[in-house]
């Protein structure tokens, strides 16, 4: 059974940085694409960034040049480095691998 656990969320001021982690168990991630999604209050869940098994990345326009997705296959973990955070980045961030989802980690950006 695949189990994904996000961590690293918290409260940060606008302009600050956070690094999210997604630790996977029950599966070896190196042959799978993975992604980060987020859901703000009252809004639909949206794709933030994704990374293929080969390391190719794709970002939502709203986070390009600010967020960086990466993976460490040796640690079976995916990351999201978030810089220059804005209040509109406030959301619960979820890790996704195929049909599995983590429980989410809350990111709150104050103005």
C-alpha cells in the first residue's frame, strides 16, 4: 500500500521561503512521475508542479521562477522549494503519486 507523508508547511511572511517534503513508502518512486497540488479555501485543487521519473519538470504559470520541484530517489522523497511566497500561495499542499495522495500540509502566507 502506497503511503505519502507531506511535511514542511507552516506560517511564513510574504517574500519568505518554505521547503515541503513528501516521503513515500510502500512503493519505489524512481520509475514514477510525481506531483504537488494545492487547494485553497473555496477553490478546486490545482496542479502546482510535477516531475517525471527522468527529472523533467513542469510548473503552473503562477509559481514559475519561484518554486522548484525535485526528487531524491535514494531517499524515496520528493521536495518543493517555495521562494518569494505570496499570500495567494496560501493553501493545503498535497503530494501525488499515481492514484495516491498524502494528507496535505498547510502553507499560510501572511501579508
